[in-house]
């Protein structure tokens, strides 16, 4: 059984103008279900609180922090950038895995190229609706397969799955792929996000079962936290 995250495929060739890059980071012929996971054909919906009402016309994405060229994009401006499909498996910390997903969006590397992180940049804090955040080392964020995605399997992302735009980071547990994203802050130091401050592992590699902090915070406690958030409506 693999003891580390499988390496992604080599970079795809640059397509003609207007064409879509496809990056397939599945690993045929090897184990595709990490330890402790069970395959599902559904796409379960899990989040803290209610699904936010995000107006696509008002949605904005901001890149700030340790970058030479901070910027802000509307949804139309984001969709005008080069498009990429990422074909991948996704793994939830609650122990389900869904194989053979196709997400469509813009590579985060395209955004980083435009922003030009400074030499001191080492971490990314991902911002999302309702004040939610999650954190990643810049090395985990800056991978060719990672997307700001607006479609899944050819259809617009439903609101409960993070539409109009969500982050997709398939090599980590899927809570790191924040729904309803609104921006990133490039940082010198790490800044643990919502779930990381509430017991989830700071990194989240499914092949190493990095589910919870070493304190032993159990999954049932996380589920209780989610359930309580639904009662506050």
C-alpha cells in the first residue's frame, strides 16, 4: 500500500489558443483508494453551517499578501482565463472516496503566475464565504492539477458542492478543497484554518491518514460540530 501521496503526471503540452488542457492525475494499475476509505458512487454533501447564497454576478476572487501583483477577478474574468480539466479521485476525511471526477476551471498556477509570489512566500490561506478559511503550504497549492473549478463532470457546480467556484486540491483530503472560495492570501507563516483549528490535521494527506491532530480529536466530534451548526438556522 502506498505510504505517500502518488506523484502527479508530468505537465501537459500547451494546447492551441482557446483549447482546454486536460490533466489526468488518477493512478491506473495502482491502489486508488487510500487506507481507511470506502468507495462511493454518490457525492455526499458535508459542510459546516448552511449553504451560502452566493450571487455569481457579485462574486469576486482576490489574490493578496506576499505577491508582486495583487489582483481581483469577477467570475466572467476568471472564466476568460485559460481553461483546464482535471480528472482525479477525491477523498473525504469522513472516509468516502469518489473516483473518476472531471473538474473544469482555471489552474491555480495561472493565478500564481499573474500574482508573482515573492521569495518569502511559503504558505497560502484560502478564503471562502461565511469567513471560512483553510491553509496549505505553497508547495501543495502550487501544483499543476489544482483548480479554481466552476464545473464537475460537464455541469456547473451545484451550490451545495461549492458553486459558483470551489478550490480543487485532489492530492489532499477534500476539506482542503474549500467551497465557495473568495480569495487567497499568500503568506510567510502558516495560519491554520477553521477545521484545522477544530481538530483536523494541519496537512491532510489521505495516503498517510492525516485525518486529525495528534490530540486524538475523533471524527464523531467533528460530525457533532457540523450537526450543531445546522441547528442554528
